[in-house]
C-alpha cells in the first residue's frame, strides 16, 4: 500500500471525472466494485460515470480546486473548492477507500454551499 500514490490517484480520478472524462477515470483508477455513499448517486461505477457525464453536459463551465489532500492507510481525504455557474460555490470533503491493488473501491462525501456572507473573515477552506 502506498498512501502517497493513493493520494495522487484520488486527485487524478476526481479531476478527470469532474472535468468530463469519467469513463477514463474509472478505467484507470476504480476497482472492480465501487461502493457509493453519496445518496444522489447510485451504487457501482456506471452510476458514477452517468452522474459525471450529466454534470459535464449540464454544467460545462464548472471548476474544481484541490485545496488539500490527506492520506492514511487505505483512505484518502480530499478538500475541494468547486465553482459552478452563477458563482455558486461549494466546499466538499471526499473520502476514498483503496483496495490492496491501489484501486478506488469506496466513496463518501460531504458538500456545503459557500454562503455569500459570513460572520467571520475566514474562508471555508
């Protein structure tokens, strides 16, 4: 198990899928099973591919910035800043579990919209 390589692969997987090539991302980085915990995406790799293809078609101008990544054992956590049309911004935290072959086999996430105003001057990332 290589936590640094897993971290690099999690970023590459997410970036490739988010930017419109989820088939290639799945081919390169996903394992034979893919357990999904996001309630708006079905279980398995095909629902993930379908979701990202739909997001690319509906929102081609979205962008993602990887703010930080943490890897420990077989888990990688990614903290991102996403910008969608009309300056709709989100902070996400995604967790990926890797199998013994270095393939992604499970995913959890938490998504929070960035409000237009804040009670403090700190960013959410």
